[in-house]
């Protein structure tokens, strides 16, 4: 079992930047495809970005493409989400997710996810 702990959320103005981190417990981090998802009030959870186990393949939602970057450091058991040019519509709780021996592509359609973090709030003021 793996535990995921997100950090880095907060309040930022439109156009600002934040970097989210997700630290995973355990010794098999490189076996997990990882991803970020978000849920705004009154809306369903949605895909933001995913990354393959070694980090060579990434997928992004159209709404964040060109503004957000997902990356991972397998030596630190951590996945990151760099968010630039933030907009009020990016306001949501952001969740980290993991899929053991999984596919970043499958995760992008919210399949095969084994673990979720507790979430971190991101608020973008206009």
C-alpha cells in the first residue's frame, strides 16, 4: 500500500504560479504511474495531468495544456505539478493519484487508479 501526501496549495492571484508536490511512501514508487486530478465545488473530479512510471510520457487536459507541467523524481518518491498562468477557473481541490504498474493513458480517463491523496486546495483570485 502507498500513502500520498500533497502539499503546495494556496491562494494566488490570476496569472500567478504554484507548484504542487505529492510525496509517496514506500519503496516501489517507480512502479506507479502518477497523476493529478481536481474537483471544483459542485463539479465532478476531472483529469489534469498524468505521467508514466519512468516519466517519459505525459498527458494533459486541454484546459491546462501549455500552462501546467507534470514531472516526477523517482529518487525522492515525489511527483510535481507546476502551474503557471493560473486562472480563476483553476480553483479546485487538487488530488494526487497512483496506479500500480499502471498506464498514464488509462489514468487520464480515470481508470486503474489504486490510490488517492487527501487533496490540497488551490484558489485563484480574480
